[in-house]
């Protein structure tokens, strides 16, 4: 009998084109998503060497990082951003590639539209020139971020040169308390394993708390695998996955559906499969979480206080904590709920899906954003926006004093006009609290959509459980 | 791709952990459609003051480190975004080699695709090289990729491990797209098998 395999092993083994003696593999890539920021130099490389795109049918282009979230009727005001988006459009035309234009209702963040369109499916290998490609792992697809040279390699050859990663399983047992979301689960995981804890690994998320999540929640968890150091995260496909994919426009055709589903059901890890690293945590122990520093591992329950660098595990960490506190303008011992915010951002590939907007709207409903707070809601895609509007969520947000924007990456990385001013502090549903991430000198506290809505209303970091 | 064989040059100390790619190159520089010209933006937020002038305390604004070619730094260097601009910015400044206890995965791949050697060494060894790098004009290291050693100013050699395929590509300056295209028939064979087994992947 064959040795039991993990989900990762199964996907990997079924995509090896060739394996060299030293273990280096040529891995076939089923789907390639391309956005404007990391692709121009790759297309230029193809042009210079006279190469074509091998699988236009397996490639999908969309602009998301640079795009304004206000009036879409106007050309992009920032010249460099406009050139980058126009370059993507030209490359789509020149190489004959499917492209979702800015004016299309389906436009949005690449990691939101892939699943929405059914372009993302279980068992696939998927790459994109973006580290949050791990999001697609929620479907049981091996999805990872690559650099521009690898984008060029995949465009030209539909393969990547790689060695297999190690297997890590993170099991989240039991069920979370009220007020604890998928975002809190992944922040708790990163807090536990550290920002380099998953380096060299692919993480499979398992356990009752993961299985109970919707596809949206699973995407939030897998999305931040990279913040735990792992290039990819996975959740085994199940009935929730299959139900989500049914009828998606780029998914299997009706006459292929049964065969596809049968294949997807064969993918979960075999009984007895072994992992190089195992981590376990209990969902019931997780509280609503907030980051205090400049690394996603700098995470604490909202009931906590800013930590003292004197308690750091070593000299390197102590120096980095001191620097983080200085950058964040915080003092050790300050209660997190005493920290005022000036901006609230709800959106990004981490938390820009319909479920996220519903969770934030449930807190915002009938309340008002605190005076002096700028609060943005940026849906992850045009379709998310439309669905939210159909459900009346836009009215809830607008009534409460939030701005209701067009889809894009927006203030997650501040490449478009949505950014923090130096010293400005945000409560944000995005994925990175690095120095300058949301604008030079900006200070970011990561948390769940409901927690950001709560912070917007109180004008300071707040415990969502106080809003019942 | 430019070959990497041996390198003797100034090593600059950057004793920080978790240096992320936003710190190496902020997002506003990602609007370029070129690979070149990013050197002046390297480490922008910690290298320049708010008025745009150089921060004289930052290592790369001091002699001899303005011409450093080797960077010695802390664990998890290059974490965060997949932006290859981080490597292009390091390259643009003049760095050809970074030494650290470990690197983030995507950054690690990106560097080698641009002829940059990343060397992983145990913390104790990095600590020694960090001390060497703090010696100003004497902060001179030699990296010999063929022999897989870093030579300290006092002549002591520190061995490092490296994946044989990556080593080969760097030594020869190989373009891996061209290498892979030589395996076109194997790719075609794979595709026809996959198309028969899972036809919904082909539209």
C-alpha cells in the first residue's frame, strides 16, 4: 500500500513535470494571476527574448494595487499609477490574455476575484506575483506568491523550478467564543509561531474551528500564512468548498462538474499522513486580538497592555521592540483600549469579502463614527460591492459616517491616494503593520472587521464584545 | 544574468531582525515599470530624514559603507511582500551578497534570480561577521562561492551551505527560462496527460 500522503504532497506530486536527482522539481502551474505592479518587467523580459505566453487560457489579468477607490469615470490622476495600469492593458492586448478592466463589475483585488470567478479550484497549483496568493489555499489549492522573475518564468513555461516545502499542520480545536473571527484565529496563530515560524513550510490548517469556517473565513486564515513565514497555506476541500464553487463562471462546466468534484474529494490528507511540524491551539482560548507593534507577530488580546521591551526573549528582540514602540508612539503598560485612532480601514484581500462587510456593518448599524475619525470601507471587488449594496450594507455604513468606496487594495499598502499621514494611527483589517506600510510614518493596528468598526465608533481601540 | 564567482568587498552591518521588504523599498517605488534605478530608494524610511536629507547615523550614509557590496543582517531578512523590487534596490545600491541567520522564502528565490548570493549561517557566525562589518575600512570580507566560504579580515574561513542547483546557476549566470524551455517536450507530455485526466483545467 502506498504511504499516506498529505494534501500538499498530493498536489505537489500530481504537478511534477520532472524531478532532478537533487530533488529540484519542475512544477506545472495550473493558474496564473497577474496584476499591474509586479508584471511589467516580466512582460518586458518576454518581449526582449521574443517569447510568448504558454497558456493564455490559464492566465488572468486585473489591476488592483494602484487603482483609485473613488471616481472610476476619470483617468487615474497619478501619472506613474496610470502608466502601470495602462502597461498591464497593453500587455494583455499584445500577448492575447484575459483581462478584467477597471470599469468591469468583476474588477477587484486579484485574490478576491479568483475565487469569485471560480478561476481558483481545489487541487490546482496557482501563482501570482503577490505574497498574499496563499489566500487561494482556502480551496485546497497550492497557491503561493512569486517575484517578477518567476512571473516571467511561469508566463513563458507554465512551470516553476522548486523544491518541495516541508509539511506543517496547525490544528485549531473546538469553537471560538462570540466576537472571535477568522482574523483573530490567524493572528493568534502568527502570535504563537512567530513571523518566521512557517518559513520553508506549507501550512495545512485543520481542526473543528477551521472546518466550521465559511470559505470567506478560510480565505482570511490562508491569506496571512505569509505573515507566519509560510509561502502557502491550505485547507482541505469539503462540502463547504464544493457548495461555494457550484455555478462559478470560470469553474468546471456542468458536464465536467461530477468528475471535478470526485477529484476534489480525493484530495484531503490521508489518515496517518505525517507532518514535519505540528502546532495545535484551542479556539476557546482566543480573544479578539490587536497588534501593538510593527510585525504581525506583535499581537495581544484587546484586553491587554503594550508590553515592556525588558521582557523580550533576547537582545535582538528587545531592540526591535524598543524601535517598534518608538515608531508606534506607544509606551509600555498603556492599555490597548486607551489608544486613540484617527483612521479606520475595512478592506484588503484579508478582509474585503462580503462576510467581513456584514460583520463590520453589524457593529456600525445605528451608531456613528467618532468625531475626527476617517473611516473607509473598500469592498474587495465590484461584485462584493454590489452584493453589499443589495443587502443594504452601504446604507448602514454611510448612515454611520463611513465612506463607501470602489474596489481595490487601497490603504492596505498605500499605492493609491488612500494613505496615512506621518504619525496618523489606524485600526485596519489589512495584513501588515510594517513601518510605513499604510503611508510613510503611518501607524497600523491590525484587527478583525468588527473590531475596526468598533474602533471607528469609539475613536479608540475597543473590545467588540462590549457592543452587544 | 550576471555571474557570481568570488567577491571581495566592504561589508555593512545592519543588526536588525525581521527587516521586511516594505522597509527595503517602500510601496511608492513599486510604480516603476523598470528593474533599474531603485538604488537611491533602498531603505528609504531609515536612510533619509523627513526633509529628504541623508540621516548621517544610518550605516549606508557613512564611509566606507557607501560602497558596501555585502550586507550582514539579522534573522528573517526580506519578510513580507513578494516585491522583487527589494532585490533590485539592493542590487542598485551595489550589494551582491547578503549574510543572515535566515531569509524569508520569496525574497530568497528572488535574490538568486538576479545574481545575488544569500548566505545563511548560524547566529554565532553571523555575530562574528557583524563584528567584522563594524570595522569601517577594515570591514572587508571575501565570499568564494565555488569553495562555499566567507573569508574574514583575519583570514579565518567560514563554510556555508547552498543548494547545488542555485550555486550552479549563479556560477554560470544561467537564465532559467531558457533552461526550462529546453524541457518543452516534457512540459507538453505533462499537459497532454493532465488534460486527459482533469479536462476542466483546460478551457
